[in-house]
């Protein structure tokens, strides 16, 4: 092979390898397919998810909380990046109006999350003195704000990346919802390390157990005793 042909071959090979690396980074992580159910254990239908209300469930682990939100408007696909510049494409909302989304409720800055006692992070549909934007997920710990209609991209505050998205599957025939995986920058290992003692007290040996089969959805006010409104 002549030198010029060899150089061209190397350039093409490097480009192909780079493309494969990006594609791998953009791949979703699949976990057990779990049906979302209501407080009575019945399947939760997309049409029953109230608009602009904080709902919480746990996925993909028994101790990792997530927000389920009906934004009341369509959420369209968005290209995002993790803190280490890995790109991924969030596919938008699900349901008849493409308005239902789900995200990890673990803040990407200092891992603040809703506990049974208190929550410093929640969805805020209206503007407030602390919120320059309406319809954001706001963490009061350091005032990181995320846009749930755009893949939970960061719109304010020190968070280095969007909230990890929970991939939802909507069954158009039954109107049921399923959590099937995550997309974006996961922080579960850091979460387990930081809160190991607290999680053991709250969940015992099940703290790192994978959710399997169903995950119960409930209003945030029914899950925790106090919500901090900053």
C-alpha cells in the first residue's frame, strides 16, 4: 500500500472508530421492564397522570427516586451531553400528547434527592422569585434548575449535566406505562456511596435491589413529609 493510501486508510479508520465510540456513548442502558402502578397496585394509565403535578416512583433500584411528570404539552427530542461530553439524544415525551416524561430525582450537582422526611428538589410549574423560568425541576440545595421538556437540560445553577432520563414505554392499546431503562449521565454509584448509611436505615438490604415487575407511583406530598420551596 502506498504511503498516501495508507494515510487515507488510517484517517478513515479513526473516523469510523470515533463514530462507534459516540454511538456507544449514546446507547441507553436497559434495566428490567417495570409497569408503573397506582397506590392500589393497579396499572397506571397515561390518561390518568395529572398535569403539572409532582409524582414519584423508584427505578431502576428500590432506593433511587424518579419524577414522573405530565407537562401538559408535547416534549420533543433533544440532543444533550453528559458532564464528560458524551452526547446522547433524548427521544421526548410519551403518551397521546407526548407530554409524559420521567427523570432521576437525584440532582446532578450534589446528589440531593427526595427522602421520606424532606425534599429539596421538585418540579415547579410557575415562576417564583427563585425561579427565572417556569416549568423547571428546581433543586434548592444550590439552585440548579432543569428543563423537563428538553431532556432535563440545565437552565440555571451549577449542575454539570442534565438529570438522567428514565426511558418510558407507552402501550397504545392499554394506555399503560413502563419504565425500561435510563439515558444520560447516571449517578447511581455515587449516590449509593454518599448515602450508604442513610439508605441502609431506610431500605435495609433492599437499598441496591433492582426494581423488578412493578413500581408504585404516588404524589410527592404523599411520599415525603415536607417539601422545601425556595
